[in-house]
C-alpha cells in the first residue's frame, strides 16, 4: 500500500458507494472498485472510533453524490451513527480548535504528535474541551447530523476546506483513511 499514489488512495476511498452494499444516496453497490485492504482500513478506523463498523455516507474528495447534493467537494469522510454515540479519537494530541456550527454541533480539531490536524465534526457534546487527549479517549458524542465528519489537514492550523474547486480541497486536506493507515504503520 505504500506504493499507492495519492490519486490511487483518493480513487480507492473517494466514494461511499465503494464501501457499502446499499449506499446512502443510491448509486448502487460499487464495492468491487475498492481494494479489500482499503476496505479493511476503513473498518479498522470505524472500530477504533465507534467500537464497531458503521456505514460511510460520504467519501473523501471524489464523492459525486456529495458534490451534486452540496455543490462542493467533500473534505473528509462521513460515518453514519446514531445521535449520542460516543466518538473516540484514533490518535492522541492537543485540542487546538473548537467551533460551533449553525445547527449547534461542534467541530473540534486535535493536533496529533506528527503535526496533522484531525477534525471531528457534528459533535452534539464535547467531553474534552481543551488540553491533551489520548488515543482511545472519548472526545464527544455525535450530534444532530447523525454522523461524524472526520477530516485531516496537513497543517497545525484549521482552514476552511469546503469548496467547489477540487484542487483547493485537495491542497487543504489529507485522505483520512490513508492518514489512519500511516498512523498505524509508522
């Protein structure tokens, strides 16, 4: 997997239809497009965060259903789970950013020890509002959107990354599934 290019990672994990038998938003089962190893990395990530595999409802960067619905390219992955579900961080770090969106949900940034900024979005409540958080610790609970938005950025400071220009999203963010794989394989 270390031989995969950035484009290959993005193609392999860019559309939720490639991960689900009955994908959110239709489009049909396209799991045959995703390498089984990428599917397993997603399953491991989901198990790390929720203790079980949950459906992906929007993929990273290349999800056409998300693009059509929202009009922008997706800067992370969306993981469907019930409101109130505990969210555990897969990587420890320092909480550096917290914002509340118009729905009242929170987006919390955690700067990991390798400098990446992991963003946990659509949290209805926050368990650790500041300071250090360790891998496996609960950061909060899923809010009214009934999914976790997981985004990874290269720099230590958050910058808005939702955009109709795919290159802006690509330059501002990192593939969350690849970032988790790198974390597990350092």
